[in-house]
């Protein structure tokens, strides 16, 4: 059967396309001798792309404007990252999915309430007492300082600093601190009804996840399926891996700091280190969420509490925190967070500063995982575009084409 003109053009176009695709070399391939590399002319995006882009921008604007109202649901989605594999594992072992979802949600809720209760107890019993005793601690430090023999120039500078610190602390209203904590707690309780929705939202999310995923992928156009799957894998994998690793690292650091302060306090007779050891461990755990800067900030309250214990306590605390920092940065983070923390130290500081400027402490905590997601998605699409567009041509042919163009 003789093909029609239209069939011939289509076949020729397909052949040319397949020839171009076959000619696309890998990104890291060396340029053959006598050839030059160039990119093909970019084609215009398709209509579905523009529709998806506009909807994506609209969704981002809506989420940004209603972030406070959607915060609870964002927590539910984040928890689902960790609980979906558990529910799937139970379902493969014969559990009905809705039963597995109830068990997962109930266990998570019980663990969250228990952890929150422990944190509140530590903050109330140790944090408030630390604020109350801090002026006394500083007075004792001042007495020890005045008894020390120091050069006049050094004492004059330290006197100015100590006076400024004492003036600021003397102006702290302890009742206002306690009232502020109680007010924050009542504010949290005021949002209790919003948080009551979280277990139900999480239950439906875990129960309907297979159907939601199937329906979503069914609506994705065929040319986009691989890219959408890759993007979702990067998103879910990076977020889940990062916060799972942060929780494990933070828990290890909590145990190391708490145990270390108890031992150092007992050996040196620094009773404050023993009294507030758990609080120092909680501070180290929370500060672990802020990369690079957080562990350093957690050292400051430990150093303040070590000063009344004398020079041996100060030295031991400083050396111990230095060891903890090195174990955390050289062993725990590389092993548990893997390639996720592949940013340079300077880049991490810049990312944290940007995150803090845009979203406060939450922005600083989310800066690194979000940056890693953007980095991996950019690499995926950029490498894909380079592979699809890069071609090699003989140098002579390219030179002749440039000469004809110039004439």
C-alpha cells in the first residue's frame, strides 16, 4: 500500500525525531575530536504545561495566604509521610487498612501527648526555676569574679559587660515570664478544636491514600508520569529522610548531653549542671533542628551553669560539648542524613538566614530540606533538558554554517 503524503511527512518527522534523540549524548560524555557541542532550539511549552503552571502558582498563593489555618493539616501530611509505610506494612500482613490506620493514629497520638507532657513538665519544673535562680547564680558568679586577680584593663571591660547583663536580668519580671508561658499554653488550648481535627484528618489520609494516589496518577498526562513520579519521590523521600534523621540525631544528642552533664556535675561538684541536666538535654534536642548554629547555641546555657562550679567544670563542659559537636557533625549527620547535607558550611548559614528572614524559626528549620528538594528537582530537569537538547556536529560544518549566516 502506497502511503499518502501526510503519512510520508509524519514518518519523516518521526525518523528525524528519533535520529535527533539517538544523537543526544550523555551529559558527561567527552566531545568527539573534530566536533563541537551545541543545544537544539527550544520548543514552546505545551498548553497543559501552562495550565498546570497557572494552577500551581494559584495554589501556592492560596496556601501562603491561609498558612495559619492550614498549619494543622500540614502537620497531618508530614505525619503521613512516616505512617503510610507502617500502615502498608500492616496491610500486607493481613490487617484491614482502616484498622491499621486506627492503630497508627492512636499510637502516634499517645506518643505525642506523652512527649508533650514530658516537655511541659521539664519546662515548668526546671525552666521556670532556672529563670528564678538566674539572678542568684549571676550574683555568685560576680562574687567569684570580684575575688579573682585580674589586670585593671580586663577588669574594667568585664565590669561594663557584667553591669549591662545584670541590669537587663534585673528588669525581667519573673511573674511575666510565668504568665507568658501560661498564656502560650492557653493559646494552644484555645486551638484545641482545630487540633481535634488532626487525628480524623490523618485517619482518612492513611485510609484513602492508595485510592488517592491511584486517582492522581490516572489524571497525570502520559508524557509527564515519569517526571511527576520522580518529583514526588524526591519530595517525600527528602522530607521524610531529613526529619527522621533529625529526630534520631536529636535523641542521641539529648542522651549524650543529659548523661554528660550529670557526670560532670557529680565529678566537679557543680550542682546546677546536675539539677538542670534534663533541661540542657531538651535544649540540645530542640536546637538540633537548626543546622550548624543550633548545637552551638545549646552550649551557651550549659556554660553559664558551669561557671559557678569553677574552672574544672567550665573546662570539662567546654571539652565535652566540643566532643559532642564533633560526634554529631562527623559521624551522626553524615551517616544518618547522608547526601542530604551536601551543602557547604557557608551555604547552610546563608540558607538558615534566608529561612529565618522569610519564616522565622520555622523557616530556619525548614530551610535545609526545602533547599535540598529544590536542588534535586532542578538537577533532574536540568540534566534531562541537557540530554534532550545536546548534539554534536562536525566542526567544519558548524564553521561553514556560521560563515553563511554572517554573509
